[in-house]
C-alpha cells in the first residue's frame, strides 16, 4: 500500500486469485482502519481477478462504509476484470473511476 496525495492506494498487478488474496484482505483492512475518508484500489494493471478477490473487495467495501469511508476502484479495467463485475452484478456496489487520478479526487 502506498499513499498518493494523502489517499491510501492499493495497487493490484497481474493475475490475482485465492492464493494471493490474503495480502489483499490485510491491506484493505489496514486501509479501512487508518481513518482516511477514502481508499483507492488501482485495478488498472490487474489482468485477471477471481471471485475470491471480488469477495475481498466486497468485504472491504462494507468495512469502509462502517468506518465512514469510501472504497473507490480505479481503472481502466481489463476486459476479464470488468466482466467479473458485470457477470456477478456487483459493479453497482462499487464506486468506480476511469483512472487513478479520478479516483483520488472522488
């Protein structure tokens, strides 16, 4: 996790599945607990994410709401990542921005 203009940013790269989701859970929980008004998950370099990653994002979204913060997903999203949100019908649950810069200023 890094900070960009005072906003915690979690950057995801490559193919992500249940084998590496535990680090994501930990990072997103820490971000929610930090007290920032917003956390950004940069998915622009994620080529594939599976349902375990989606579940981690949904959990993080709920944790951020409970903390009075916003979780913003930044793209642009690669087709397989975008399709996961579309096929599962979860896209409306998230705040999504077309770029990291747009997500930072959400």
